[in-house]
C-alpha cells in the first residue's frame, strides 16, 4: 500500500504542474482573444458604410484595416466582420474603380486585402479582384535601375514598399492559382525577388532603406518598420513555392536585424517619427508584426514569439486609452493617435494570438 501511495504521489506531482501550466496558457489565450475582440469592435465602430472605408484614416490605410479585421476574424473564429468585407468591395470602388489609382503601393495593399478575405472566406470575386489589381501593377515595371516597379505612375522613384508589395502579391497569387496562371505569377515573383535582393536597398546592417536615389543607389533614407515587414511574407512564401532555402534565410536575417536595431531596451518596436507620425507612419509597426507571424509560421523562432508578446503586452498595458484607442508609441503613454494607430494595434494584438495557432491556409 505504501508503494502504491508513493507512486500515486509521484504521479500527481508530475501531472499537476503540467495541468496548471495548460490552464494558465488557456486563460492567457482567452484574455488575449478578448483584447482582440474589444479592439476589433472599436475599429468596426469607425467604419463608414457609405464610403466602404474607416473614418479618420485614408485609402491605403483602410485596405490594411480590412487585413487587420481578417486577422481578428481568424483569432475569434467569427463572421461578424463579413458585412464590412462585402460592403467595402462594392462601396470603396466609388472612389477608385477596381481599386486602382496612381500609386502602385496603394494597389498592392488592396490586392493583399482581397487575398486575405479570399483566404478567409473563399469568395472567388476577391481573388479575381486581386489578379486584376496585380495586372495593373505589372505596368509599373521598367528597366531603369535594372528592374523593379515604380512607386507612383507619374513619379520616377523606385522604393522598397512598392516592390515588396509586388513580390508579396505575386507570391500569394501563385499560391492561390494553378497551371499557366501559377507559372506566370511565380515568374513575376522570382523576377522581382532577384532584382530586389540585388538592388542595394538592403543595407549592411540587414535592414531595408526606403528606396533608390537617381543614380540607382541606396538612398540611405529611413528604415521604416513596415519596409522590414512586407518583404518577410514575400520571401518566406517564395521559398515554400520553389523549395529554395535562400529567400527564407534572407527573411530570417532581416527579422533578426529588426530585433537588434528597431526596438528599445524592453523589446518594444519604434519608428523614428514617434510620437508625430502623421496618418501613414502610425500604421507601420502593425504591418511589420502581421508579417512576422507569416515568417514564424514558415520558420518558427522563439525570438519572434518573444518580440510579438512584448509588443502586444506593452501596447495593451501602457498605450491603450480609456475608450479603447491606442498611442502610436507602444511603450506609452496612452494617447489616441487615430484610426491608423488603432488598426496597427489590432494587428499587434491579433498577431500575439495567431503566432500560437496552427499555420493558416
């Protein structure tokens, strides 16, 4: 009897800590999901059904608002934002038919937004819209500086974000299609990746500067956080499609540089424009963390999980206002920095949960 009691005691002592840890983890996930839900509902309150956009922010920003709500829907396993996706698809085209305008990067954001909705709900009209937008983006390709697309249709500037978006959309479309379509999109993705890697925009520290100067050299302009983010999805997705480890290795290299150079002593991400980042810069960090999730799902890294945790926790504790809005400075203090900052915060909060979930489709 003594032996059996001893064995039972040992068994209980081994099992109970594991059960306790599981319960704590479930509790944390539930709390974090509630944070996502609360923030997504505040964002939904800014939605304007007449324009199909989010009040208090702009055109490309609203595309990212759609992507952020898609991530929230994944976390919550919810359909409550589907009406927003459907309304935006029709109403926002009153401003820009086909989601096309003079900015190739704006077009890229909308192409990704509709691919996000397509992956979530499977409505082929979203996929077809992304394909149509990408076709227009291809008209921006030129041999100046050896390749790449322009930033704007009437401005001769080749920058990082437009080309990162071009790569990411091409990769996503290749993954979503088959046959000749898949081959065409993959060809564009490989063409863009070869050019981008050799363009000089990736500096000696492993970060990406804003673009190229008139002599086709790195202009050494700001290493914005979103320029380190969008490329991660493109590179990791291309690596999966081609079974070539090199693009994934480059993505890991860029992500590691972010963790070394773009955070404060507490691991919180910052852009140099803080606290006055205008209507655009307030969204940059959210775009980075959203794409860090994609890289993490392609090649798990404990450093990425830690980075996402540190930023989401700091954001919720130190930068959230009483009415559920957020400061552009994720280290605080609380300040309503606008709808763009709210979208960015939702990205961060959803990313903290999604990074622990099985790989998305």
